[in-house]
C-alpha cells in the first residue's frame, strides 16, 4: 500500500507525494511504523526562508519519533517485530579521529535521520538498528516521542558539576529550555528561574510551577536573579545560542555556564575579564555524549514526563500548520500523529 509523505524541496517548501513504503535494504536495517513525531526547532530552521539549518532536498525531515518495529534485517539481534522504539537520530561513523577518541558527538562524517537521510514525518521509517533504542510500551507515547530532545538536554547537564539545591537560571523558555528546567527539578535543584521575551513562554513556565519567569525586556534580570538567589545562579544554561554575555552576568562567582543553543550566524560580545576574574566555567555542550540509556531509564522510571510540554497534536497533513504554530509561539510543542 502506498503512503503519502511530505518531501522537503528546499526554500521552506514541503510537497506531499505518494510513494511505496521503505523496505529493508541492508542486513542491519529496521522498518518502523511511526506512531508520532515531534516538531523540533531544527525543523523550524530547516523550513525557514532563508534556511537556518541545512537539510538535503528530496528527503523526509523529522527526528523526534516513536514507533513499532515491523521488520528487521538478518544481522539485527537487539530488536524484533513488535518492539517499541525511539530514535537517536545522529549516525556517527565510528572511524574518524573524534569517534576513536570517544567524542562521537564531534564525528566528522556523520549522517542525521531527518536532515541528510529520510526521517520520521512519515508513516514508515527505515533506519539502522544502532539508531533505535527499545523503550517500554508502558511509557506513554507522547513522553517517548520527546526522547531525543530530552537526551540532548540530559547530555548537556552532565557537563557541568551540579549538587542538589543549586540554583539554576535558564535563558530561553521554549521547549528545550523547559526540558532543562524539568530535568533540573527532577535532580533536586533549588530555585529554577526562566528568562525569555515571550509572554506565552513565560506564562507556560509559571504554569509548570517553576520558581520564577522573568521577562528580560521588563526587568533587570541579573539584579533580580541575584535578589532571588542571594549570589547569582550556580548554573546558567543558554538554551538560545547567543546569550553568553547575559549568562556571564547571571552566574555567581565560581559558577557554571552551559552553552547549549546554536546560532551559527550570531557573534555576541564576550567579556573575558569577567569570566577570568570571577572564576566562571563555560561548557560548550553539543547534543551530549552517550546520554541515551539514562534518558530511557528516566522515562521508564516515570521520573520525568516531558509530554507536559505538548500543546497540540496534528495529523501529518497539517505539518506546515504545526510548524507555523511553533514559529509564531502559539504552541509550545507540537506532535504530528501518523
């Protein structure tokens, strides 16, 4: 039976076409019937005009997927038909100098499901077994669908020393910023303070029970963070990608700063004197190193329910509408249902 899928044509264009469902091609392939796939900020950037993230024209995008295994190749021993799986979308080569050093997040020959090869905004996905992680079917679908972004946040959190009771300031109250907030709350943070310019996002953070949500256009954020915490934040997360100057001002002396967001075309100023004088530690954190097993355990143990961020569930035919809802900040997280 043929299926209808949205193909990325470039310049922000999605074209729906009919095709045969993908089939096994190699002995390590797995065919997955996709249940749902979240719209990621990367997808918004791919579909921007001009694009803010590269993707290969002619592919299906989407990588925040959950589904059921339908078929496996001859060499696949870890999965079988009927298993429920989530996607670790970055496929590293295992052979380059960085992979051999254990830094596979810096692989120089990687492929990415949903960016360079077909992704999960489709009823059926073909992926190598190493990209799929088995997850207990008792985990609600919407929680499982957010495995990949949750794993990225968890991988970044592991970079900066943390103790229960530490106060955390997070710049950016979008989906990624709120995933950081949920994780730090699970880990036992003291105060969790979100900073943003969008009232919708700040209201959402407050509804989740975060300790403070500051509009940086209406308050002196560093002064208010210091008032709330006494010294400044023990840990600051820049979930935006161009807020290093603000992050430095929010951190207490001796504090930790996680630089997570990606804005490749921005060049914010950096006051190196302050970093040195106040003994700050900066951590660049790209997607994380091997965070997947711990993320599965958090989801299966019900320690965190990222589905609280899902505000809209739409059919595949309305993918463009979901993108627009997130782009205009009328939705926090949109799931596309197959």
